[in-house]
C-alpha cells in the first residue's frame, strides 16, 4: 500500500464476495502479519457487478469512485505537492475557426435533411444550433426559442 497503485475488482456472478469486501478495507484497515503493520492507505476498490448491472453510469461511478482519493493519498504520503496550473489562452483565431467549422458541418448535415438555407439562418441567428438534429427541428418550429449558448458565450468560455 506504499506504492502508486490502485486495484479495481469487479465481482461478476452471484458468489459470496464477503472476503472481497474485507480486501476493499473501507471499514477496517488490513493488517499484514508478514510485515507486522497496518496498510498505509486504501488502494483497493471492489464493486459487485450484479448490484449495478442495470445502471452503467452508477457502475462506472462506483468502480472509479476511490481512484482520485487513492492518487492524492499517495502523493500526500510522499509529501509531493501538485504544480500550479497555468492559464493558457487559445491561439489567435482558434475560437472563430472552431465555431465556423462546426457551423459549416452542421449546416451541411441539415441541408442533407432537406432544410433550406433561409430556415437554417433564422434558427442560427437565435443561437448556436443544437448538435442534435432532432432538437434543431423542434427548436426551429418555436419562434421564441433562444439557445443560451450563443457565440459570445462560447468565445468567453474558451478564453476564460
């Protein structure tokens, strides 16, 4: 438990996983009789698959839940401090290039669906079109729709 290691175990089947839960050591730290000491930190995460088989997002969350803490606890145990993050502005023209590139791809897709250029421009003026064609169709029929993700907010979020 003193090495930079995380062990993730997913129990498959309807077996008795009591010993795996003990190995996970969330409630009680493990003791090594050979080393004659308790584990330095928790490095094992055990997840029984059957409990989360119908909810893949929760399965992923449970499986990876302890990894960030395991990583930071390792660095803390070695007194390693993180480097400061430096803010870097995107290259000049990046936002415009990205925006107009995405917009041209999107116009092309919708044109192939049968939308006329005038229909596209009307909705685009009310904000960046949705990435989903279905949402675009729905919003194009609502004259009061205003996409909160306007070009100006994209420019600000990329620069910040």
